[in-house]
C-alpha cells in the first residue's frame, strides 16, 4: 500500500513473568525454529517453486483445435501462436480431426497421434476436460485452457471447474486457466536491458498498461495471465519469478486468491530474495469484491485481513494501474538506497512547498540540509531563496553551468538518498537543460534521482527523449505516484534488510499448553466464560482470581477466598453479552450483597430461560486500559489475530489491527502502533503508562493458541483485557470462545 510502513520480524520474546506465576512463552514453548518443513498445524513453511521454464520457453507446442479458416476465432489465435513460436524457436504441432494441415503445417487428428514429446498444449476447445484426460497418457508438461464458463459463472461452473482441476491433478499436467488468454505469448522487446518487471494478472486487459511500459523503455520479462486458476495460480508464478535473475520486480493484478497461505509463502520467498512485489488487489468495497468474484470465481477475502497480510510479508499494495506501473518500474530499476533522506529541488518556491507538504504527509523524511551545504548552494543560488529543503533555485541557474553544480552538490551530501525534481511544465530551453542535467547526474551517482514531468502533453523532446531515454532516472507524470513509489522503494529496502521470515519462527512442535487446551474444546459449541478463561490459563494468560459457584452460601465463601470487593457474573454457554441483561454485578463489598446478587442473577437467568453452569465470583481488578485481543478464522488465510481498544469502544470506534500468524514481537508492537487510540497506552490526562510489554506478550500467546488450535477454535474474544500500569501486567476480565 502506498504510504504504508513495513515492519521487520524478530523472535525476541521477553524473559519476564507475565501471568499466573508462569515463565514467558519463549521459555515454555521454545519458539526458536528447528528443522522441518511443516508447522505445528501441519501446514508447509516454504513455497513450492514450479519449474516453469518450459512453459515460457517451450521447444514444441501442440495447438488443439488449430484452424486456418478465415473468420474463425481459433484461426486468429493459431496465427498468433505461429508468430510467437517463430520468435522463441518453438515447433508448432496443429491438432484437429477435421484437417490434414493448418497454415501449411501437417495436422494430426488427436494428441495421441503426436509424433514427438510436447512441452505445452494450447487447448482451443470449448470443453478442455476430455483433452486433459487424453493428454494424461502423453508426456505433455503444461496446458493452457482458454475456455470460459467455469467458476466465474456460478455454482454449476464451479463444479465443472473442480472436475477439470481433479483431472489435471490425476494427469500430472500443470494447467493455466481456464478463462485465460494469450498474454503469456505476447511479443516482448528483446532490445531492452537491465532488471525487468514480471507481470501476473487475473484479467488480461488489466495488464495492458503495464505491458505497454516497454514502449517507454521499461523491460518486461514475463506475463502470466492466471485466469480462474484451476491449477497454476498467482502464488506459483510469484514463487517462480522471485528466483529469476532477470526479474527486478513483480507486478500483480489480483482479483481473488485461490489460497491465502500459498500467496504468503510465495511473498515470503520474494522477500527472502529481496525481490519487490507490487500488487493491485481489488475487493476493497463490497461492489468490487462481488464483481471480482463473478469475473474469476475467487475469494476476494476480508479486505482488512488482505491488507494486513500483504504488509506483513512486504507486498506493496497500490490502488491504481498507473501506480502499479510507476512503483514496479522504480523498484525494478533503482539501486539499493545509500541513505533515506529525500531532498526536493525545484525552480519554484511554490512547487517545492506543495510537493514537500504532500511528501511529508505521506511519511517521507525531508531533513534540512546541513548549514555548510546550504552555504555551498548559495554560491549559485541567491541568498534570499530557501535552500534548506526543499531547495528553490529561483529558475535562472538551471539555464547555465550552475544547474549541474547544484544537483551534484545536493547528491554529494551523505544524508541524501533521493533527489526529486518536480518540473510542472515545459519552458524551453531551460527545462531542456534541466532535464539533461538531471539525466547526466543520475548516470554519475548511485543515488536515486526522480523527475515529475507535469506537462499534460507528453510529446516534448525533453520528456520523450531525455528523461525516458535514461534508464537511471525515475520519471513520473504525477506528484502522488512519485511520492508513493519513493515511499514504497524506501520501505521495501528497509523491510528486506535483515529480513527474517515469520515462517522461520513458526512453532514446529506442540507446546505443553496444547494438551491442556484440547481437553477444554467442545466441538461445535460456545464455551462458557469460565471454560474460556481456563483455555486462556492453559496458555499462560492471566485471569482474575475467581470461583464458579452454584449456591448463595458457596458464593459468600468464594468471596471471602477471592477477597473483597468482588464482581459476580452469570456463566453459561448461551451468554455472549451479559451486561445488557443485567447479569453482571460489580463492586460487592459484603456477604449480604453477595447473597442478594446471587439470587438476582439466578432470577434473571430463570426469567430469560438461560441455562447457567454457575455464578462466577471474581476478583475485582484495578483500573487500566481496556483492550480487546481475539482470534477469528479467515476463509483465505486461516486464523487471524486482532488487537484493539476494548470494552464498549471496540464496537463504537472499531479501532483494531489484524495480523496473520505466525509473527514475532516486533510485528505485535507494530499492531499497537497502528491503533488510533495508541496514546491511551502511553498514559493521558495524568494516567500512568500501561504495561505494553504485558499486552504484547498476551498477543503473542494468543497467536500461539491460534496456530496450535487451528481447526478447533473458530473464535476467541478477550474483552476487556485490562492492561494495568507499567510493571503490573494484563488481566483477561472476560472471554468468549467458540469451537469449530
């Protein structure tokens, strides 16, 4: 996402007592990675990497349904494949039972009649299923199915697609499609060099703007139009491209994901290799999600979870195809930053101020240049102009030898990693010379030089020849795209420097807590508050002192043991919101109050026809910051962990952050940093700072629970989790758990 900040991952859980006298999770459960390819829930920890070399560069191709009858759709496709095969040196084998030759090439009646092994079969037939079954007897490695009418059309189409997918699995063939196109076999320019952009799209049409970057001198290496992904999916191509030496960045247009975990494993492989992934993921709105589902038949996923998961694994999410073009191009071609400081250089004070406002708001660091550097710049720039950052040269110096001197002096400063020059419109000959100076300076430096060419015309020689002719300059047409791409560039390299995969710290073996927790699971049922708290206790999460009682006399005895004042609450599997029903009594200080409260609570439950397992007599915990920590199951990514402001605020403000396990301590802290109400944890209006360390530890214990109980736990809601003042821990005052 433009303007997002990507965190890094650590395994350093704190060695401190946090709950119920137990040692920290790191000591109990041993989260340090050990040898193994599966996590504690049996899921893979590394992305499979398909060998797609022969898909993109086959030596022989069978075209099933080939035609040379003018006016037929298959004829146009056959003609295009023949031209492509000639370019890449592949042999074409037409297959059609009604022809003996196609475009002068001998044609065989069926795939069984092919006279040599074929790397790729292109299926120009309405129903590819019978052909797949025929191909199973051959040694064909890959097939492409263009036919539509599958999962994108509804339940019947989805069933047909599953039959096709099952046949593909039995055959051992890898299939692209159905509902795909010829984009993989486009004409790629071979006269361009440097790192390339590899393209993955579920909609062929949406990839066109990125593909045409070649006409601006940007190298494209591959295009994978994945369609409905009955077999080969976005994650497969992402894993493959992440290991290709020519690929500098991967650009994706994603409508829906076949499997969220596979996508994250592939993104993790790219992050390990330092290959940036930039993605448009549609489905932010209900309308967009519905439309995407009808197009490809995929799950679009809850957008908050998709967004968080992408950021966790370094995927840069953008909204527009223009942003996809610009950000992927910059990340593919720019060298690693040597510093993070950004300097804005312009010929207009207004332009510089406007750009600086936008850049700073987006999170770019625009540090003032040192006084010595400002003094140096004033050799060529009038004293009355500001040169601290942004640097305003007043215009005239760009028209002579001073222009290059200024640029070189800025780039020589060690705090500067990026120089951005917005040129809001052409003003020859000064703009021509400025463009040339910037291009020449970019060739001579290891720092990033960006230009925004603001002219709406775009036919000027300074733009078409000088700026676009430089492979070292990053040229943009809008302020926002430049700012977003530079932010993504700096974030990506910060993220991948010292990157440690979260999958490396995923637990491989069950913890002692798992056995205790499994004994509490009741499949298909909601647990009572008392049982849910026992589940938390099994994972070392602190709960109040409490006793479950079934008589008024027992309640009085329990209150004496727990210690006054006490809280009394009804406990039962049917109770999700007790306060609204009057089933919570707070601040009871005497035996008579406890007896009266017991009778009142049981009377209300009887009147409301609520079955209870008893009444909880609980320790009354001191005031702190009320938070919520929970687990839900996402259809795409599996278990997810949420943290946010709790109590009634969780429903009023919806101030939450979400992550997909596994993740480490640093990621847990970054979740807190995202909250709008984060300042409450630091102490406001004289309140003491909260025990953030204890809150982080609870989040990490909950994510361990989510991983180990995946398949057993549908939902967990700790609300409120009372985070006490620093050094005093955090206590789960209430909990709801639903078993799967």
